[in-house]
């Protein structure tokens, strides 16, 4: 019985440690509340685990923040990132109001660093977009034109590197990285799709069973007349043809521009199909997974 209890507490302490390991990859210390929301323990269990880890100096408490490192500069860095994220979210809501008027766009969420309230100086605003089925590439085209003409091709406040259609909400890339991306999405438009997204990807709760659901703060709640007209004009065989052509054009263009490795593993990198446009052209995702596994072995 005593051995079983010791093993049980070892698992619980490991759970807390893994949460802090993952946040440490981003040099982002956490409050007790944040650890609780990301973990699987009740209040009493969490307090016992935190006390044990602090006593063993495996973690440190600095100004109300828990971290693997005894480094006060991380608190300052976090504060700066939080302020920047709050400022960027205001701009993102303006962008979302524009996107809400584009044809076939059904939902707009914030993802990436801004959805974690953690934006670096060189960071940008990542958007996760849901479109009408079989019209994803038309919607992507309007997003591209907006970025190229109005935003002068700048991505700082508008980086749309993940688009899916409303018939393919399941993201079957089951890792701590993908689970946290799903759980931390911030809905700006299409709150019903946000709830459907969480329901379709209930597997993410295996990793984060208690993470809070974002409130409904939709920037717009009805379609504009221009959007309705454009959808009417393109909801036919012409729209079908254009959507297919845009997909094939994008594939040809990107295969010329990008290294072949970015098409070899669609889980980590680029995935361009009729129902998805994911343009991840760096090693961010695989590097995070690799570092997480290395650190869990080390600590």
C-alpha cells in the first residue's frame, strides 16, 4: 500500500514538473492558477506537489511565478510579452472584423504565441481560420489579397498559416503541442465553430482536461451583404473550378519555392489539400517536441 501511494505521488509530481518543463521551452514561468488549469490535480494535490518540488529545489518561486530556473529576468520578460500580447489582440480584433466580411470565412481564432499571451518583439499574430467546405482556397485567396494590398505583404499583424474547412475540424496530430494549440485558441468570430472544434478534438483533454473554455466575444454576428452576394455568385460550378485551380496553383508555386522536406511530413510542416491549408515552413513544431522529450528525461 505504501509503495502504491509513493508511486501515485511520483506520477502527480511528474505531472506538475512536465507542465513547467513545457512552459520553460518558451522561457515562460507560470502562476499557480495556470499550473492548475494545465494539469490534472486538485487544489490540495497541487499544493503538496509544488511544496515538495520547491523543497527539493527542483523548481523556484519568484514573485508569484513558478519556474525551473532561478532567474528573475524571466519574470520581466514574461511581463513585457504579456503587455505586447494585449496590445496585439486589440489589433487582431480589427483584422477579424475585416476577415468576417470575406466570402466563405466561417470562423477566425487566434493561435500561436498571442493565444498564450506571450508575444516576443519579433513575434506576429497567428490566425487559425475555418472556411466553408469546398471553398477554402477562395477564402484563402481573399486573405492573400488583403495581406498583399492593404497590409503591404506584412505578416506582423496577420499571419494565417493554418486554415481548415468546416467539414474537417478534427486535428488528428495527437501531441502535447497540438493539444495545447487547440486548447488555447481564442475565438474572435464563429464561436459556435470554436465549441465544435473543442468537441471534435476532445482528445486534447487527455493532455489538458481542465483548461478553461474561452468566452464568446465575436466581433461580428451576422454576414454582410457583400459577403452574401459574393458567396451567391461563387456557390456554383464556377466557384468549384476556381477553388480547385487556386489549390493546384498554390501547390505548384510552393513546391518551386520551398525545400522538399516541407512536403514530406504534413504533420510537422506543409499540408495543402482541398480541405486544409497549413503552411509551416520551419522546424518550430518538431524542435519543441524534441526539446520537451529531452527535458523530461533530464529533470
